[in-house]
């Protein structure tokens, strides 16, 4: 899908990429206002699409939207805005704005390589709460494969170019047929430094060589913190594709269950937190 140009495309794009977003709607208007009732925009952690009129109104709405996203709670909120000098606008009217916060709790996993191990792995991982992007450089790699609906396939002759397009905090599995490509993918991911898990298939010898090369490129600390190779739960023996797939799946499941809960920034509480606080007071 092309880069979104309006709020409608942005909602679809966010769902496809497991990206949290806030849909902002001008709910009611009174007097002179910059946009009509029903005007919408979408805000993500680092982008915004469309507009509800610009100026201080939009600036404050975007700021609030990102604070709500940071709570990690899907919810709705209505905010009233008098368009007066207090807000830095002189329209003289008033608007009510609806914030619909949609937080993605689905972890994005990018799998590079469509060989035998990946083909054994995908049916298992597709049953987990994951949004999976499956990437290979070969044009016919996915031609005869039965791909689950929550798996997006990408054919890119330079698959490392897909890495900057991934959401922050994505997990990566490098399972290609080419050791040089494996290294390029690992180095690219570690340079970006926003992916907590960069797993790579291979032997202990391959892993040691890669770590040495990464350290020489100034990525030793990043490799120590995020590079996992050999990948998988090493307590599970076997080298056949299905045995390796089970080992890798076990490690992914462990990570899914150990993810920390999101922390709300100061000054913002979720609806659940507010209700808990009220219950504590009344008790």
C-alpha cells in the first residue's frame, strides 16, 4: 500500500502495520471554526494524516492524542475547545473533539527468508497474537505457499530496505539462504537500534564471526543487547526444519509472555486507572 494521504487510508495502513493510532473527529461546532463538523485526522506516535484545522487547536489535539497512545489503553475521550485567545486562536467559536484511541497490542514480527525452516515456522507463529511480515528476495518464493491471513508477504530484491519501514519495537527473524545477506540484515537492524530482538539462524561459529564483525563496525553493544544467535530455545534438540521451527516458536512464545506492560506518562491516566482510583477512595 502506498503512503497514506488522508485519514481513511491512514486507518487502513495502521491496521495493516499493527500501528497504534488515534482517530480525531470534530464532533460538534458552534460559531466560527476552522473546520466543519465531522472533519477527521489520524495521529500516530510519529506521524499525522489530514487536518482538523491547524493552529493551536490541532497542535493541542495532536499532543493529547500521543499522550493517550502512550498509556497503552484503547479508549475514547471528548475534549471541549473554546477557540479564544486562551488557546491562541481568534475564531471565536467552539468545538468538541472526539479522540478514539486504538492501541495495537499485536506484536509485529518480520521474518526474512522463505526456505524450509520458515515454511515450517509460519503455520505455528500464525496462531499467535502476532502481525507477521514475511520477506524474501526471490520473486517466486511465495508462489505455491498457503499463506495465513495475518501474514503479509513481501518480495524485495534488497530485503534490507524493508527494515526501516518496520514499526519501532518490531521483532526480526533472519532465516535466509545467504550468509552475506544475513549479515547485511543483522547490521541494518542493529544500526537502526529500535528492534529489541534480532534473531538469526545459524551455528555457534557463524554467530561468533558475525559478532566479531559487528563489534568492528561499532555495533558490539547493540549486538550484546539485541542480537540472538543461534536463535531458538536451545534446550530443544534437532536440526530438521520442523524441530528448528518448534525451537524458534518456543522462544517467541517466551518473549510474548515476558513483554512489560506499558507505563502511562505523568498526568495521563487510563479509564481503568481512574476507576481503580475511585474504587480505592470509596473503599
